[in-house]
C-alpha cells in the first residue's frame, strides 16, 4: 500500500500493513478480506437502509474469518 493514500476501512480492520512473519499468504488473505469488507460496506452505507445491519454483520464475520485464516497460515507445529 502506498504511504500517500489513506487506508480503506477494510485495510484498517484487518491490519493489512501488519505482517511480522512476512509470509506472502498472510498478505494475500488480508488483501482479499479487506476488499470483501470494503465491498460489504458499500452495499448499505447508511444505518437506515435495508440490509445495512446484515452488511455490517457480514463485514465483521469477514474480519473474524481473516483472523482465523492468518492463525491457520502462521500456526507452528507442536514440539
């Protein structure tokens, strides 16, 4: 992501710039998830519109799924 532009809401919510493991799949999952979150938030940008609650729940579910996906990618084997 360019430092000249502000992060999207999706990028912020998944922490797209945070990847201390430097694993490419983590970057890919976060990027795809950020796009899904941003898309959901465009469906119903105002609380009073039909589907707004559902779009917000879906965005939160994507955020949660991203966390689990990153955990799956970075999980270390048992010793």
